[in-house]
């Protein structure tokens, strides 16, 4: 339940359109609900840009089902990350309205109309091998209600590909830059734009890339000042960082 839904609920009680007992039933599981192996946080959307997002890796389909159902009952839009195709198929059997992105391994279920939030995000992807992480960021930021654009395969091995999109780079409010190998792309982008840059190292590369550690260290040591760096392969975390930056610009309700 987000802030606007809670406000509407309280207004309905005040106007006599909803009985207090009915409102109590709606609020009964706030701030959290015990669904067996998980305590679902129904207050998350009151504090942050999104309701609780479910991390799908390591959970069985049987554990995920009641979590998604609990969020759905409270009127929350549901996002499940790091979800393999088998578990996604099981969830879609129970929740046929859910949509699954196999590249980003992310499932979304719209319960309430999408919130449209100001702020444009550009996800810049170094290479095709980095696309799964980039897509996770794209789906998450769009799910949060922001306008999201994608710029693919513009890594530093062919810098002219990136420079052909300088106008697009400078026309958005936040940039998420996804790269593996040596992780140089965020430094280049950071030197071209004034907007916040969020760097995402990926586990793409040969042996000395150390499953993304080389890219992570390169991004942390960027000579372009003010770049934010998230964890390896964490497209979701980058999107949430962008959402927090943009939410800070919104007026408090």
C-alpha cells in the first residue's frame, strides 16, 4: 500500500464511503504480514519509491506464491527479480496477468494503475553480453513509473558509437551505465554529462576480469568525479538508486 492509496482509504472513511471496520480489515496486515517463511513488508511503499521487491533467486516457487499473493491482496504492484524461467512459469499459472522478461529474468504484476513519475532515465549498455543486467535496470525503473530509454552496444572499444549519441546522453536526468571487462564506460560517460551517473559492473570478461571485480575496481577508481557505483550485476540496485535520486526532487505529499 503506497501513500496515495492510504490517503484515499482515510478520505473514504472520513466521507462515510467506507465503514471503519472495513478500513481496519484493509489495514490489518500493516506493517507486515507473516506468510510462512517470509514476513512481507507492506509499509515499504510508504517509505520508498516502490513496494517491497521480491528477490527470486534462492526461493522456491512454493515460497514465492504466498509472497506475491500477499502483495497483490494489499493492492501493491509486484516485482520479482532474478527469477528463472521455470519459477516464472509456475507463478504465471497462478497469476496470469504477470509479465516475464526472460532476458532480464524479472517478473512484474500490475495490480494498481502504474504511477507516472517525473524524471527521465537512460540505461547505457557497453556490450550485448551486458544486456541482461541492463534490462533488469530498465524494467525496474519503468515499473517505478519513470520514462526510460536504452542505448545499447556503445562500449569503449568503438568510442565513435557512443559519441554519436551525445545529445541523448545530455538530455536525461539520470544515467545508468552498465559495463564489464575493464569497466571504463562510466568514466567516459561521466566526463560528458552533468547528470548523475550510476555505474554497474558486470561479471562479463575473461579470467583477469575476476567475474566483475576488475570492472568494479575500475569504476570505483574513476577519474570522473561523483560517479555512484553499485554491486556487480546489480541492475536492480542501480535502478533503485536512480529512483531515489529522482524521488528527492518530487514535492512531499
